[in-house]
């Protein structure tokens, strides 16, 4: 988050500086237009050269700043991708443990049902064979102890299964957060790259004063009035 805030601050500073450069360029081109008659008459044009050098210096500084922002954004993206890969690996390991826990839970459930069936069988046998009631009761008590042990194992397995599910859910949320941050950083990086040619193709004699770009809403209103 600190890196993202730093990028937002840098981007805002970049926009402010860019507006300053545009104003300086407009003033420079205006002065160049006023100096053109002097240049044609063969008089010195040191001021014009100085203005052109200052404009070029500003442009180079803007290019360097944009490159620094792009590099910072790329490093953040690479770090997030590495962290996301680590979380994916951990998630796969937890999913494997989750599968093992489910298999263990199923096995305990089967053993529990088997023990319950054997207890029922012993109860029936005890009622049918009065001569072996004492022995059968001992076996019944033994199986009941096993039943209690298996029940505890089942409860422990259920708790472990619930904890594993919660961990997997938490990791899924973290992975989704990382994906959202990655998309946001990629969008910012693309926006920075799209401004790399902002000074390309500007004619030497263009005058920026008086040029106004209408918003899409105003352009629609103008078209409506024309119709």
C-alpha cells in the first residue's frame, strides 16, 4: 500500500509538473513567434536558443521521471507476482492436506459405523445366549471403549477439517486481493506508458494559447446545437 501511495503522489506531482511544462512551452513558442522576424533579419537569436534548450531540458526531465515511475510500478508488480506464487504453492499444499483429512474422516466414519454394528450384534447375541452374557458384555464394553476413542478421533478430525477450510478461505481472499492489486498496478503502468509520446509531433511554430479541448459531454451538446 505504501508503494501504491508513493506512485499516486508521484503521478500527481508528474501531472502538475507536466502542466507547468505545457505553460512554459506555450510561452516559449509565443516568444519564438515574436522573435521570428528578428531571426529572418539576421539578428542574434540567443534568447530563442535558450528557450529551446530549456524546453528540451524539461522534456528530458519528464521522460526520466516517467521512466522512474514505470520502473517502480514494474518492481511492485514483480514483487506481488512472487508473493502470489508463494500463496498459490501454500494453497495447493493446504488443499492436499484437506483431501487427506477428508479421506481420514471417511475412514473413521466407516470404523465408527462398523463398531456400532458390532455392538448391536453383541447386544443381540447377549439376549440369545444367556450362558455367555458375561463374556459378551466384556466384549461389548471393549468395543464401547473403542467407539468412544473413535468418536474423539472423529471430533478431532472434524475440527482439523474446519480449520483447514478456514485457512483455505483466508488464502483465497488474500490471493484475490493480490490479483486486484496486480490489475491496478498494470493499469497504472499502462497509463504511464501511454503518456510517453505526449511531446511527439509538436510543430515548431504551434501556439498552444487559445486551444481548448472540450469534454465528451460538451462535444455532444455542441453537436446537438448544430443539428
